[in-house]
C-alpha cells in the first residue's frame, strides 16, 4: 500500500469515527418535562353556555440535544378521554413550529415540528373542556406521552 | 478501499441512519375532574300595569314577554323553582311562564308566592340560552288601586342528580 492509499484510508477512518460519535450523541436525544400539571377541574359555567374550560400552563419541556436535521414532537394519551371531555395540549417552540392546540387522543399527533436546535423551558399548556352532556366526571388521570423524533 | 475502511464507512452510515430515527419519550400525568355544574340566569326588567277592564269583567290582565332565561346543568332531572320575597297585595296575582329547554317540561303559567314552586322540571345535561320568560299580572276589582311596587323573583335550579 502506498502512502497515498494509506492517507485516504486514514481520512475514511476519521470520517467513520466522527460519524459514529455524531450518531451516538444524537441517539442520546433527550426530552424532559418540569413535572406534572396540577389537577384541572371544570367547575363553572355561564348560564346558557357550555361549562367553562380550564387551562394549566405551569409546566415546561426541554429538548436538550441538537437534531441531526430537525426534531418533531408528538403527543398522545394512554386511554381515551370520557365522552364529552376534551384535553388539548399546546407546546411552545422557540426553535421550531408549534402546531397549536391539539386534541389529545391515543394516536400520537404532531405538536411541534421543524425544531432546528435544542430548546429549554418551553411552556406546555393543557386545556380541559367539557360539554354539559358529559355530566359529572370523577377525578381521574391520563398519562400524556411526548415523543421526540428525528425527522428530515 | 480496504475491508476495514468499508466496515468503518458502513458503521458511520448506520450510526447516521440510527441518529435520524432516534427518538426519546417522556410522560406527564394529567389529573382532571368535572364537578356538578348548575347555573341559571334571567335577563330583562319587566314592568306590569293593570289599567283597564271590560265593563262587567275583572280588570284586564297584562303580560310582559321582555325577559329570557338561560340554563346550564351537567346533571339529570334538575328543576327550576320560583318564588317571590314577599306576598303580593290582596287580590293581585303575579305569575310566570318559562319556556322549557329541549327534553324538559314547563308547568306553564304558574302563580308565584313566597313558597318556591316548580316552573320547569326534567332538565338534563344541557345548556340553553334565550328561553322565553313571560310574566302575567292579574287583579280583582276588590284589589282596588295598588301603588307601584316591586317583587324580587328568585329562580333556583335544584334537584339534579
């Protein structure tokens, strides 16, 4: 093997190792939240109107690594909401595009797209609404899963 | 390119592809509840004056239909009761007639007294606005001339389960 071939091999090796390191770094991609929101209770209405929706914007999420290209964040809940009760989620995204209010279901839906770099302390807003027909709904929970995905 | 170089190159591509599909998850627990909600409202300021009669008959009753009422309840079989704070003068009768929302029943024109009486029953899990509310004032000749007076009518939504 001549010197030139050896040099090419060293370059490829460097590229390969860099690629492995780069990939390994993003494989550790992390999404985190600041905690659980306090209980949301629909307790009031204006006579003649549907019960008054309530919101909670006291928790945040962070994406602590940079994407290879972009990140998308999806959201879903572990089981359907009771009939007539709706849970919406809105994620702020200073380095991406928030889809806006999304009605949560058991099917994951995009809530943030096109995240170009990491971001911290982004506000999560939940809104709970109910129709009168929903009736009285006892205290219960849903687990919201936020998933960070690398996208082109 | 040597075998080792190919291996490393493929490794880099695999790592890059893995990075492109890598995902991470986090969960939050959301706790929620909807409590019993029962709201009723009325609008309008009705005024009723009896000032005529057909000769030979009692003074002619008057009605006012300028008011409306609205309701929201997420319970079943709720009722609306009505009462006035103090009794009407002798010979005068104040009545109310509330239009029922869908699925409920109105008791029709109902005389009001200091004891609450049902005016609408069977209201179940609905919100409805701008429902009709009509007042009627009746007087007997024996009531005589009655100076201007007011009564506060109290509507209460009750009994939902």
